[in-house]
C-alpha cells in the first residue's frame, strides 16, 4: 500500500505530503502546523542561512 506521508523537516512529525509546503531554500517538506506558525525554512536551512524567515528557533 502506497502512502503519501512525509516527515516535516522542522518538527519531525509525519504528515500527509499534500498538507504542507516546501522549504523556501531547499524545497524539503514543512508541515501545515509549522508553516502556520510562520516557519518557512527547514532546520538545516535555518542553521545554514540564519533565522531570517523563521519565527521559531530550530
């Protein structure tokens, strides 16, 4: 059985792929909850490029 779930690269929760957004820098999956909190970069990109564009520390 195929699933469309992905791991959020901010909070590590498993969510449906259709219910999320890509990281602004690298395109990895960010879940709706993190996105609604204002997070637009994954943990790795937040570390690499700084906290600009994110309201939450990684």
